[in-house]
C-alpha cells in the first residue's frame, strides 16, 4: 500500500530537494558527458562518527555489524562471542558501560540526520550481559615479558589498563585505597544503575588473566612510598581518580557538619553505611552525580531523629560507623530538591535521567544559584539561600530581589570533584590534578604515566580510553621502543588485512621473481587492490552518504522500571531492562554502516556498464563484497551517488 502524503510529511527519511526546487536534470547527457573521465571508483574506509565520538575508541560499527549478521565470525565461534570480543578490544566493561555511559557515540550517529540515533548503548548492554550469561572469558595472556607495572587505583582506568597490559604480557599490581575494586563504578554509582553482580563478573574476567596482584586498603604516599614503587616496578600508572568532592564557594559552607559533598554522600550509600537520609535534602549540581544523589535520597527517605547517631552526616563523614539496618523499616519519604545554575535544557545530566528524577518526586529548580548557607543556633545548616542566576561575562551572577531560602536538613554539593594528592605533592600540578602529555606520560618523570579523572574529571568512557593509550605507551617504555605517532582519529579501527587473514583470504607473500610483468597488477593476489584506508585521518559525515536509501525506522527503546513518587521509597531494583536478542538484532539493522560497505547491492544494480560486480562468494568478506572491472568503467559516478554508506569514492586515477 502506498504511503499516505500525511505520513510522508510526519515520517520523512531524506530529501535531496526542498519544496519549490524544480530543475530537472538530464541524467543521460550527464552520464555520457562523463565518458572521458579519468576517475573511477575506489573503496575508501573511513571512521564512522559514532566511533570517532567514543572516548573509549570502540569499533562501534564493527560490533553492530556482527550482531545484525553482516560481519561473520570465524569458524567455530558464535556471533554473540564474536561481538563480545570485538567490543572488548577497546573496553572490557560492555555490561557496565551499556548501562551508565551517557553515549556521546549516539550524539555523533549519522542517523540523527534521518530520525533518531541507533541505540548503541542498549546493544552494548545486550552484548555485555550475554557474555556474562554465557561465561565468555578473554584469551589467555601471552608469554610473560618479565616486566612489572604498578597501577595506583583500581577504578575503571586502573582496571582497563591492567587488562590491556596483561594482553601485552606484562604483570601488574593494583594498589587500591578502598576495600574493593571498581572505583566510581562501585562507590560513585548506585546499584540500581550498576548491578553489583554484573560489575563483579566483569572485574573477575580481567583478574582471571592472571598475574594481576591486588593490594586493597593500601594508599600510596602513606602505606607505600613513591620511591618504593620506583624501585620495585618497571613503570607506574597513576589512575587514582578524583575522590574528593568540591564544596560550595558560599558563606556558611565551610565546616558545617550537615554540608557534604556528593562524592562522600554516594560513597556512604554504596558502602552500605548510610541507610536513611534527612527529611529535607537540597543538592546543588545539574550533572549525573547530582541526579544520583537526589535519586538515592528519595529512595532512602528519613526517620524522625532520636539522637545524633541517626544524622546522615555521621556516616557520610565517618567511614567506621554505619546506620542500623532496622532504620529502613521506619523510613518515611524525604523532600528532595535539586538546584542547577543552568536551565534544564542546558544541564549536563542526561535528559532521561532528569526526567526519571522528576517522576520519582524530585523538585528541580533550574537557573538558580546558591548564595549562602543559613545556620541555626547549633551550627548546623537549616537552609540554603538561592537566587535566580544570570551569566555576566561567563560568570554566574545572582539577580537582585530574587533571593529566597530553601529549608534544608542536609545540603549536598555535587558541583565537581578533585584529586587527593596528599603524600604525592610532587605530582600535583597546583590544581589538585596531574599533568600528562599526549602519550599519557607524566611530564618530567620518566616511567610515570597517568590516566582517568586525575588528569581532568570527565566520563568513565574517557578514563577507559586514556588507559588504553597509556598502556600502549607503558609497553613502549618498558620494552624500550619508540613511541609510535598516534593517528589523528585515535580509536580502534577495522583492519581489512586482519579480517581477510581471519577469513583465510590474506594476500600471498610477494616475490619479485614470480610476479612477472608488474605494469598491470589488478589480478595479482599479493596485495589488496582498489582499497584505501583513511580511517586514521577522516571521519565520514552524513553529507557523504546517500541517505535516500534508508527508510524511517523508529528506535527500539529499552524498557525502564522508574518508580513513581509514591513508590520510590525503598525501590532499589534495577531501572533499565535490557533488550532481548530479537530486539538487539532489529536495532542494529538501523545502523547505516557509515564508511564501510554493508552489501546493499546498489552499485551493482545501478551501474549502467555492468562494471561493478560482486566478488565471488568464496572470496568475499567484510570490506571485500564488490569490485570494479575498469575495462568497462566509464567514470559516470552513479555507483558513488547511490552508495548509502559513502564507501565508494570517484578517486582512482587521480
């Protein structure tokens, strides 16, 4: 049945012309005007923007193609395991990151030019959860190199670095100041967002690589000196993160007992010490950490206090005491308010997280700024004075006459984090952070490397990506090799030669004696012909694609169990419900495979000279599905025009 005009207006895919354009071009004349062109098609691999936007550098297009069945696994391996192995080339935490990453890859997705991005996070969660269910492990580490690396910090950066270093044969020791591994995964994000069984499984998989010693509750600079590390290890990676929250820069904040940081609040909850919170909680922020704070506060609720030991700050500030678990039975709902300098549309927290917090009963006041903490006679905060916020020369300024006081029994600052470099003052760059060069070396300190939030607080995926590059640099250092120049687009790229080798289609060794007349070598099997890899230098944009090939296909959304304001108290079940296998496969089929052939046959069908042809079945693999007979090609460029993915370029002969 034909699509109705109304539906075409509301569900468009792509249009080359706008309303009012009326020029009709003579395609026949254009084609035959081009028959003297010297340009013929070549196949050019570029990095898709999803991958270019991923701080971990994952081969996103690659594992989407595997799930949809486009890229086949090697013999004897299921596609589920093959997808897991492809995603973990870059990131050993697919189950975790599929849940909590804010997905800059989805912001970069070219499908946004049609209707909506591909649900990359949802598919990654499916791959990660399937791997845990099927107990997939990593390949055994290679032979021991004899080199030992100290990794200070057992969070996402430290664990990812240990993973990459073990895959190069180096032994590692992780020094962690806390009682468990995981860093912000474990101590900064609530369990209903990061299920602890899934986190433990992904950490155990890394430790199962062997020769990764873990020393918990060990602080470098206090329990072990930096000099000891330098003597005992061939290299040191600093991945200590930013565990100190920033206080509010307003009068009344300093030394007020019930004014705490968001980092400390979440750590007390995630360690199981804080069972209830206050009756009226005000959190200042606007980012993902502040959303976690207010969501946890709504779930915990409060009790009518009978003594000082029941106050939330007693467990937030003291790591050795905890609330009685029986308190939760008497908990009542808490009034929770989140304030943000920025308006809601400009808050850095994920939009759906803000929506969920609102549904859970959090009051959001956007476009306001804190002015002063109001204290009672006992020195505790009883309110926070706020005012409407205006930006003056890039600085927040209170609007006169808009001041008001928000009643508060607990005030939480979630406006940023800093590092704790006590005992490590030599590494402090003056801002409570550490400096790094482009290879993630500490400038002026040979053998010292750094990754993660201690460089600059950012995303978990950023820390994981930095750990990969730092591990590469550490490998070069301990093996006394020169640092290789990093590519402009520094991510994990698809490699056609590796794929052809995996498929037993690798070129044969070149020998000049047997090569004969080399003036025409397109039939020779000692090279990969008609292919150019620009992925290390170029990201393919949507204007290089033929978007008219793609239909409107709505995104398959993960289901979520977000409690209402009436049901949120005590609700700690996981919020996100992962995709089924059928849903995951369907969602991956929305991927447009930017910069890589996905076997649509457009070029074969539309070539007027039959110059473009399918590679014979026994010699096909990803990136080698079509080829061109240049004796027939007239340079008409139709194949490039109708290529949906931008893989064909009219460049051969230039």
